[in-house]
């Protein structure tokens, strides 16, 4: 019997590799088909919404909370959207939507919905008791229905970018308020058929690190029990307690969430003492390198800026501007655009230009280039990361989408990963 074992073993391994080869061929064919479909510009019926009247200044509305025991009786949902094919291309492509769903960002959404996986409108903020506050643009039925019709997940963002005292520390310090906050979030997700939620709680003291981790873990469990997604925005850093992200324990958070969206932008920001690149390539690479050491790369999403900053050269805060606004300046003043290819730290790949006006004096503008975006997508591919999260949708350089389609749509990432799962160790 022993003399037959090598033959049987060879036959078995031959069968495994044959099956694997067939799976690989099928996946390659499927990937090529996806690439061909994605490369063809989709035709969407577009209706330009009427200009919305300016809303009067009103306090934010409080989302009604469900009773504490009600969520326990809700059966987990088999949400077909969560189970549908994502990522649509080789990697996840998400976009934040900080404004109402107006004609500008709606046009961008419709033109690229075929490759978008997630859209995260900035709809909610908490109060100190864990309630959800929202404005009149939240729960936009038109956006939800349009996105779901194009197989785009709606994952609204809850943020703490508020005037006055940050409400999040009070929630985190109280286990009961954390539980109530989670109940309110899950209730809102279920009531409006969202596909999950995105948490963007920033600049919290590192003393609340354990409390923040516990909140995220419990929220993830509650959402996952309903078949919903959880993504979180985290500060860019290249060590555990670096910068503003000391309260965010990536190793712990990465085990709970579906995707970790790293805000790899604002290297130079609104309050920087001097102008400079918004997201230099060398810095993004360092952050991504660190992320891979503590989080499953399949959950790591790199933030990419579709905006820039306009600084007064005499000092003072910058003004954030979309590419469209910057391009209008370029055209109006016939400005020379300079490329910062690299500096003493490494690759930069950003544009900058200067101009003067009688009213504003000397100004300096920095903004990301499509070449810089291509370099970042290259990092995502080289490091085998999950994808990108765009800040922000609307008013961006149309060439950015050409770069994304060229780099990510034809990326064989999913096919290769699925093949690796069926191959024996070798």
C-alpha cells in the first residue's frame, strides 16, 4: 500500500491544481468582463433637481430613539444589498458627501456610480446623551433610492465636527450612554434602509482609548447582527500614539470594523503655519506601511483628497477649495501651475501656484494631481490594501476618475485573492 501513496498523493495534488486552474481561468474571464463593462461609460437617466430654497436657520433635529428592549426582538436581516457583489472593481471605492445631494455632486455620482461601492453623506452628529442630531438634508430618499438602484451602499457618516463642546467624550465615559447611542444608531440604520454607518469621531483625548475601542466593538457587533456594515474614519499616523490618533487603537479596531478609512490628507492643513502639500506620497506610504503591521490589509482603505488649500502667504488660516474652484482661479488669472515632484523626504506629486489680488494680497494654492492619485493607487495595489475613500464627491478633477478606471477597474486583486484561498500551501 505504501508504494501507491506517492502516486495517490501526486494524483490528488494534480486534481487540486487542475481545479484551481479552472477557477483562476473563470475569475480572469469574469474580471475582464467587469473591466470591459466598467470601461464603457454608463448611460444614466439624469434629471436636474430644482434649486433648493435656502433653509431658515433651525436647530438640528433629534432622531427618535427606540426603546431599549426593542432592538433585541428584531430578527437579523438578510439584506441582499450587503450580500451583492462588492467591490465592483478590483478594490473598494468609497466617497464622502459633505454637502446636500445637489446638481454638482449628483452629476459626479451618476457618472461614476458603476464603479462606486459606498457613498457616505455627512448627515448626523451626536449629542451628549447619545441621541442622533440631523439637519434637513439627512434621510434623503432620492439619494438612497438612486444609490441602491445602482448597487451603491449608503453608509451615512456620524461626526463630531461641531461648534462648541465635543459631545463624544461624555458618551464614551458612560457605559449606559454608549449603549443608548448604539441603540439609536442601529434603529436609524434599520428605519431608513441604510447599508451601515460610518463613524468619524476625531481629536479625542487618548485617555478615552479603551472606551472608544469598546464602543466601536459593541457597535460593530450590533450592526453585524442585522447584516449591516461599519466603517470608521481614523487619523493618519505611523505609530500607535502618533499625532491626533492616539485614542484609536488600530489593532483592536481593525478586528471589529469592516473597513478602516485612514484620513491620509491634511499633512498641511487649514491651520498650518505655512503652505505645503496636502498629501505627499512619501507620507501616505509611511502611514500605509504602519497600517499593514496592525490591521488586515483587506480592511485598510486609504483616503485620497480631491481638494486643495489656498493660503495667504503672510500667515493665517487657509481656505479649503474644490478642484473646480481652484481651476476657476487658474483660468481667471492665467496662472502658471508648478509641479512639486519630490523633496528631501521623497515623492510628493502635487501642484502649486501663486497669485495676487488687491483685496487678498499674495496667495499660494496647493492641490493634488491626477499623477499623485495614480501614485497612491499604485501604493494601494503594491501593499494589497482594500481600496480608497475620496474626500470629497463633487467639483473634482474629471481626470481623477479616468485614473481610477485605468488603475483599479482592471486590477485582478479579487481574482488573485480568491485563487490563493483554494491553492494548497506551497
